[in-house]
C-alpha cells in the first residue's frame, strides 16, 4: 500500500461534520466490553448516572431512571464510577452473553 504525500492546503480538515444527521443512526453499543448492570434495590433515582453519561444512553423521566439503552452504551463505566450508591456494576459483556445462552438452553 502506498501513500501520496500532499501539501498542507490539500489535506481535508478533520473533526468537521460535513453532512446533516443524527447520532441516533449510529448504534455504537457493539463496541462495549463491559456492561453496566443496574441494581434497582440500591438505585435512588438521583440521576447522577444520567448527568455523566457521555452517550445519552440512560433514559429518564424527571423522577426516574430506566434500564440503559444498550444500542448506544459503549460501556465506559462513568455511570458506575459516579453513582454514589453503588447501584451500577460493570460486568464483562461476554459473561452476560454466556448467561443468556445458558438460559436459552
């Protein structure tokens, strides 16, 4: 594979969105190695996890947190780190997949 060197003025500027669109079309959850598991018995619905989630993958109402939207969660663990009540646990994705397979029979 060969690369052509270009002068600086011919190199496209990076980090610019050139087309209108939405991040909702990019299901990024397949990148995840760890999955946040919510322990509802510990959750007080303080919504701190929602505030810190960089992927906006935690659906909420003004009073309540719901299960993570795993189509967009990348498994970064920020939600679990920031939760003051230890209501979120980061579990290896493979562990969950194996458990699901066992339940199927």
